[in-house]
């Protein structure tokens, strides 16, 4: 698919989202729809966390502030801000660096005025910006990474800008334009951008032992990478370098990562003796001559750290927090695996096996390697073979990140065929692993767990053996899971269109959980599957329940942030005791 064709496809997806919202009786700006499309892609390919659309554009004093979305890591130590420049063009058009920088600066002003508390003081608590601005103010001192992404449907000249200092934090500036988005979509992962030239970084190729593979899967090399080189690569690529790692950075407060930090500061010359090293994969490698004329590793393309993400990030954050740390004497043992072919499914299995068997410093939980669990494999098979009641459409379970786009690229060989596939399996019917966990946990009366965030909720979900046991799924069970998804999505739509300024995700989760708690045995999931939607009567009741739920959450929070209060089991206990409306008898989904 050409860049021009991809642009048209993206605009069609944006227009479809806008049209869907109008059908639901709501309103969605095309800029917000584009923001959502791009942020969700970035989350799927590991570039960001659990993004939320939040449109803010206003003047505070003499400053113009703008924000279109945000993402906060589960540990609240990393924040991404998104600002959008959307034109709606159907031909590839350039965008100037000056326009990109202007938008980024408006976003940085929002960040700065939130970090020092000025914005919270200047706006009303009912303002859309209030809760997120309060979150930034409260966690800013502990943030270890802040990034601003400019999203645009035009073609940028520059995609990475010099970091800016905001309230004592170094903030990275990047652009996700239509060309970069196209490359990511085409590849399924943004690996093509990850190029490490050791000749450039270190002055010469790294001495290595290179072993050509005896099979068709890979070659490998053994080397030691200077810590300064790893730090520079992490500074350049950030979390994308760790995309294939089973975990994101776990911060420096854990026992093992604190040990890495202390070794770097106190006894750097012993780091190689103490550290188990890292494991890399790469799509291509170049060899040269090292300084001693031995075989050297000159460059890697498509480089990913599969095991050792904690080591890499610890090196970066230790040097940034303690500038006096001497990394010149630190070398990191590295095993490099150069893949012979690009097979996403085989690659994922190989990465999972490496993560499972490598001698890692932080124990790898079974939940980290969940994509290949029988439960998810079986669910994917059921999604591929189970059609909706109309016999044409079906749902898509994205067991592996990016597999929906891979399916479109592989099967959508012509524009007509692509439209046909998207009509049968539209993006609205795509369910990710974290989506599924959210739907099931809410239906299982665990809204406080859902409120912990997508990753923590998913880990708790995978720890429920009765839910994810092998062989626990059949066609009937699959249809019930999809009905739970339809119900949750219906609640999300109602909440989104209900004018609630804060904690929309929490209101939706608690609304579904309360509905399940009070009438799980009476509500027919089979009826929802057959209808592929909820009835107008049920939708109307969900709207009434959500409105009252918002009031209860605010009342019981007693001035605290609702999004934080909702994470506590005590919150769920108080909600269950609250006076909330009962479901009326006229709802068609109620079993008679």
C-alpha cells in the first residue's frame, strides 16, 4: 500500500469514527478521532502506555495551552502528552518545522503550568483539564520520563527535536506524522527505525565473536557494549528499544534495579562481573574491523532488547539522576541474535522462549508471556471461525499486537477487497488482550481492579485460573465474552456522551460491574450476542445508572481524585451499599 493510499484509508477510518458517534447521538471532532486512531496504534506497538483522548485548547493569561491526549505509566513515573495538527487532507501534504514546534510549545506550556500548580488554581474543578492537571502536579517530582508527541496527518520534515527543559525535567519532543505512521502500520512494529551504528557511537566496530547459524532461523554474536552507547541509544529511541522486552522499565525503587544503580555509582569497574548482560535481536547486522583488527560488529538494524531492559533503562536513568556517575568504565555483556527472516508469529514464540529461559535479573512472571497461553490461542481461533448472527461479520481477537493491521495488509490486496474486509471486521470489533481483561473483570464485579490500569488489570486477570484455564472456552463461552464486550462498549459510549468531565473510564467500569452485581443471573448475554448491541431500553438504563454512579463516586471520594479512589476495594464496597436505580422490568435482555 502506497503512502497516498494509506492516507486515504486513515481518513476513512477517522470519518467512520465521527459518523459512528453521530449515529450514537453524540459528536466527535475529526481531530479527536485522528488522535484516538494514532494513539491506539502507538499503544499497540509499545510506544506508549494506555492513552486517553483529552482535548484542551485555551488561553490562560497570555499563554495558549493545547493538549489532545495523554498516557501515564502504571507506576506513574512516565508521562506522554499528545498534541494534534489535523488537516483532513486526502493528498500527502508537507508540514513545516515551525508549525510543529509551535504546537509542541503550546503543549509544553500546558505541562509547565500543570507541574507548578498554576493551572489547577486557575480553572474550576469541573473543567475537563482539572483532574489530569492535578495528576501531573502531584506526580511531577517523581517522573523519570516525559515525552511530547506531535501527531499529524501531514508529512513532517523533522521527526525528532532537541529535548526541552520544563520545571527541571528533560522533555523529549517527537513527531508521528503520516509517513511514520504508514511505516509502522506496514511493518506491524516500528523496528525499521531502530538503527544502531557502533562505528558512529563508539568510533569503531565492537569486537565480537560472530557465529553463523547452522539453521535457517538466525546467526548470533557475542560482544560487550559500552554503557555510554546503550545510554545514547535509549535516549534516542526510548521505550521503543525495549518493545520486544516482556516488561517496561520497573523504576529504580525495586531491589534489583536499585542494585544496578548502586553498582554503577559505587563500583562501575565490577559491573560486567556482577551483571548478567542483555539479549538483543536484530533484522540485519553489518561486520567490520575492530580497533585490534579482529571481527567487529559495525551496525544493527531493527535492534530490539529482548532481555535486559531493566539494565538498559537503569543505566540511562542513573546517569540522568546522578550526572557524576562514570559510565566510561562500564561494559555490558550482550548476545545478539540476527534473524534470517521476518515471520511475526515465529518471532513472537522465539522472543517468548528467550525471555522465559534467559537468566534474567527480575523474575519473569507467567503473565508476562501470556500471548502464547492456550487460552489466548484458543480465543483467537474461535474469533476467526465464529461469525456474527448475520453470517457475514465477525470479531477480531488481537492476540499479538499489530495482527489486525497485518491481516488487513495481507488480505486487503485491492482497495475493494480492503473495504470488504473492514466492513466485515471493522476496527470497532477488534479486541486486544487488555481490552478483554477489562470487559471480563468488570462483568466479574472487579471494577476497582479495572481501575488500576490496563496492564495491572491484565496481570490480575491472568492470575485467575478459573477464568483462563486451558479448555475453558467453547463457541457458547466465546459468544458470552463478546456480549460482555458489547455491554462494556455500550457503557463507554453512554459515559462518553454523558458530559462527565472526569473519570470516564472509572464510571464505565463501575456501571458495568454494578449492573452485573445486581442482575448477572437475569441479564441474557445470549440476547446481546444475537442483537450485536444492547437494546434502547438497556442503553437508557445504563445512562441513568452512569449518571448516578458519577455522583456516588464523587461523594465517596470526599475530595480525593476519583481515578485514585476508584482503585480501592473500599470504593467498590461503598458503591455496592449506595442507593442506585434498579433495572426496570421492561428491558428486553432480562430473562423472563
